C-alpha cells in the first residue's frame, strides 16, 4: 500500500487532486483525451443574470506551486488504532476518531477514508514561538530537478523554495499552511 502511494507521488501534479474531484463530479466535462473542457463548464455557469469577473486580489508567494503539489501527493504514513485509548469506558462507544501526528497526514487520511462524512476537525496549529525546536516537520522532500518538473516551475525557483526550509519567512509559513487549508 505504501509502495503504491510512493509510486503515485512521483506522477502527480500541482492540481491532480482537484482534477480528480472534477472528474468524479463532472465526468461529462472531460474530452476523450482526458482534458477538462473549461469552456463548456463556463458556458453552463454563465447566464444573463450572472456576470463572471476576475477577482481583484490574489495570494501569491514563493512556494505556492510546491504547496499545491503537496495537496496532491499521498501520505506516506499509516494510521494504527490506539487500543488502550479506544477501550477506555468513556471512549468505547464513541464515534470520534482521535489522531496524533502531523496534521497534513491526518487530513490526507481523513480525505481518503472519511470524505463528506466529517462534521468537525480540530487542528492544533503550530505556533510561532521563536524556538528552534519546531515540532512539525517542515522539510522539503524533492530535489530541485524533481520539484521543478512536478510543479512546472524553473529549477532556480525550485531551488529557492527548497532553500527556505525551516526559515521564518511569510513564504515558508504559507507554503507550510496552504496544503493544510486547501
């Protein structure tokens, strides 16, 4: 199972998860080559009562392509139940799932197993405490060449993204948070 997920991670692009969602909900908006026909969808959404305009504001930051790519990769972790916690009298009949670990992995497991079934998620966010012992992993797993190819960016931009690992910059923070929020 993990081997399949690692293999899949090598083939995803920054928008793979979103394309899969569109393919599931709107299969008739894909042509025989698998390309999404956005013009056909725009035609459906437009009418005389609706005026389509581009938004005036946009969130741009170094690492956004990489952050989008992270939303499409599969987690490399495995969830195992904590038997002791689950068998306590107070938890025995609970319909809740308690997860401990990196929140991006937990979110990916939830999306895979509980999509459209979760009522509420509480994520304990990492705080900017100024301490060097940042407990959440903030490493980048790609080489500059593989990141450039996967995210569709130039190698120099990929290198800049990889070099900001662990740095206290707005871009590093946004790169860390964007996949979790998306």
